[in-house]
C-alpha cells in the first residue's frame, strides 16, 4: 500500500524520529503536518519546523509546518483545525513528542517531572483526543505512539521511575483507546526500538557522539511505522510493536543497513521485554 494523499499529523516532527516518519510517508506523496515547537534554530539541536517542511517537499510530499505546544489544548486544537482546513482531514496521528530525564527520585526536579508527564502522557492524550473526531471520518485511520510495551518489571522503574511513568502513560493511552474506539475502526498502536536510535536525544542527553555509533538510524522506525499505517486499521490495533520484529514479519531481512556503524555493537534500548527475541539471523554484535 501507499500513503499517497494521506494526511499525517506528527508531533515533534522537526527532527529525529518524527521527521524520519514524515519523510518516509512523503516519498509516497503524503501530506505531513509538522507539529513541533522549534521555529527558530536551536544552538545545539538541528532542524526547525520550516527546514523539516523543506525536506518533506523535496521528498515528494506536501508540508504544513505549525508551531505547536502539545501541553496546551488550545495550541493543539488550533493546529488540528489548520491541518483539516489545509488538507481536508486527518488520516494518521503520530504521538512522537517526548521529554526525557533518566534520574532517580531524589535527583528528579519536580519541574522536570511535570515536563515529562505533560509532554509524554498528557500531550499524547490531548493530541489524540483532538484528532479522533477527524480520524473517525478517515478511510483507514491510525494513531501511533512512540512508546514502549507495558512491561512491569522493576528493572524499568528502579533507576528512573519518573520517566518510566511518563512513557508508560503514553502506552496506557494505546491500551485504553484501542478498546474504546475499536467499533469506530481507529487503530491505536505503539512502536518502540530494540536499540538506541541515532537522534539528538542520544547525542546530547544520553551517550554523546561515540554512543551514536552504537545505534540504528531513525529509518528503521520510519519503515516500521509505514508498515503499520499500511495495515487495515480494524485488524491492527492495541499492539506494542518492536521495530525489528515487525519489519522481519513484513519480509525485511537486511537489518545491517540501519546501523550507524556496523563495526560497533548495538546499544540496547530501555523497556524491551526479556522474552522479546531477536529475529532469526539478526545480531546486536559488531560486524567484522
């Protein structure tokens, strides 16, 4: 299937995973609503909503860059209305915007706690809620959260309970909304990477430039998201997908193309359940 003519409302799409998902859909000829906060260049982080829009247009799609704060319902509602006015509706909603801080309880400032919950869990709820009336009118409507499986192992909570709660809040929206809106035919799914993904969050907040070499590129998430969007919504909802497992099931066999540096071991991401095995023939180890 193709996403030609489909309209995607993507939060946090000025860079990283959100932009990669938009560019993959743009190659099909999709309309991409770039809903993000960055209107002016950041001193450390690459990309703005306007540079992202240029990339989308160059990839073959149509772009609508909008300054959006997912924490503010008025901002989100105005952006959704602008998207509908421009493109006639919304077919796919991607909740990608996220805030992260991997600190324990005593080291987590309450303002940072609030930010993570407002952007991740609350923002996902606000954006989904605003898009649902239009998704009900779409032919094959999908909502995708970039959030992890709900694995209640203490190992995912002990070191950064505030962040885990905020990300799991996004996943709980998947669980609840998939059930609530199944009769409307709207698919709600989550997608999560097995490995670190080479984004600004990895480079500046977690592992630095060297850490980037142990990651896969955002293209693996973009390809997996595209595969989800092409599935019949009524038959594909309430799932918590891991990127390489999904793509293997879709027929992909070349996972080395997603490595930033094939000579480096891949860095595992958080929240991947212990029983989620690698696809046959896929390795986390360095390539000779």
